C-alpha cells in the first residue's frame, strides 16, 4: 500500500496504524504531532487509526531551542 509521508511516497503494509508506523520509524509519539489528510490527530487516536492507500501523513517534530 502506498501513502505519502511528509510529501514523499512510502510503501507500507496493509492494516498499519499511525502508532505502528511511528514505532517502525522509531519516532516517540509523545514528541510529534501527526496530521492525516489535513486533520491533526489526537495522540489517543494513533493506535486506532488505520492508514489507507493514498493517505497523506505529515509528522511534525517538536524542537527546543533558545
């Protein structure tokens, strides 16, 4: 199945959840905001949200600075 992750095509397995993809990418879900098809997802929904073919997902990481 093909999704678009931060604007780039990415092939993933069927029935992959947002939480599963973040885990595969070694990205702690507490440190990011996920936008799926132009809607920001609440972190509590990551485990229940199954990705579909041609979904557009943006992962926005928090960055500290001073």
